[in-house]
């Protein structure tokens, strides 16, 4: 495959870096289009994390693995929506690498991603949440995302997506939130499950955020229960309707699991009125890996 061939080429990797170094600050329309094409090529090639015969992807090896993201970072705040999408897609691949995640902390990329959760473009939101999925495997990034109002912004985005019935994006947002339902213990090497008993650990959700998320999920799941009671007519819809029904079912199963995780979060303050009314729902039959 062409992508794998390019990924193994030192010449191609160095050429992509040289082009970004030369054109990343150019402001002409022609150069802007060139930069978009270069970043798109970097994204496509960096997708290949594993190559045949155990060969390494040259873009994912130092020094290119940290040099390339430095030139891509400014595009995250570009007024050009297409540039933001391409930059976020690139970070979706590079953020799998520990050295890139360390760079992202020093460059405050976590904060940029949280700001982008307010973006109006659906492709931007989907790509940003994809990066966050990688970051939520790292305890330090979990804390940074929470400190940048990441939890609150994700909850707002979840609510908006449910209103638009965009279940693929809603499912991705739900997975990120599920990964953030953890306890950060300074003595542990990795985040602990929300329900684990670990003294002195920190919860990423504030009480008000847990209440808001629980209410959103409960509202959706209650609605799903009513729809299920009315959906036994045996009629089949169009292919598009059936696909949407499958996407909705996938989200419903994950939403139930997220609901249980939210209810397992320890709340040390007095519960506001209504929080105690949130009851765990039945466990879904199939586990979902996030």
C-alpha cells in the first residue's frame, strides 16, 4: 500500500518536515492550501502505527515525532476550519506517543482542545474528541483537561449532540467522559476506577457536573425505555433508519454504563435536591470497551 511505503521512507518523512518548516507561517492563499495538503499527508501517513516486517513509521520516530507536531500546533487556533480539522486529526495519531503527549503539556495543547469543544463545526468536534480519547489514558492529561473545564464542556457538548441526534459524535463524547470517571491517586501509577476505594484520591468531576451529567443521561435513558415499549410493531425502516437505530442502541448501552460510573463517583459535599433521585439502571448485557 502506498501509505505504508511512504511511512517507511526517510526521504519522504524529511521532505514533509522540510515543507512544513518552510511554509507553516505563510499567509498567502496558495501557501495555506499547500500547508493543508502537507498536514493532510502527515495525518494519513502517521496513521500507520504498525508496519509489515516490524519496520518503524519514520514520522512516529524521534526527532520527527516531536518536530512535526510543533509546526502543526498553531493550526489548532486557525480561523480556517479545514486547517483546524486537519491539525486535530494529526494530533489524533501523534498523541498516541508519550513524547508527543509531553510536548502537548508544554505547548498547552490540552487547553486548546478544551477551547475547541465550543466550535460550531461537527468535524472539528469529532476530531478533537478523538485526540481526547488518547489523552484520557494518561493521568496527567486527565487532570489538565479537568482543570481547563474539559468535563463541563464535554457535558454541554453531549447535551447538544443529543438534541441533534448525532449518535456517532455523542458516543465518542460519552466514551471520553467515561474515561474521566476515575479517581486520581498520587500513589498509583494509573487512574483508578471510579468506584475503587482509595483514600486521598481526587475526583475529576465536581458535584454539580456529576448531577448535570446524571440528569442528561437519565432523561435519555428514560426516553429510550418508553420508545422500547412502543417499538414492537415488527415494521422495518429504510437502511438509513436502521443504521441510525443501531447507532442509537450503541449509545444507549454506553450511556447506561456511564450512568453507573457517575453514580459511583464519591460526592463529599451535601447532595443538592434531585441528586439522590438518580438510581442505577440495569447493567447492559454486553460490555463496551472504551
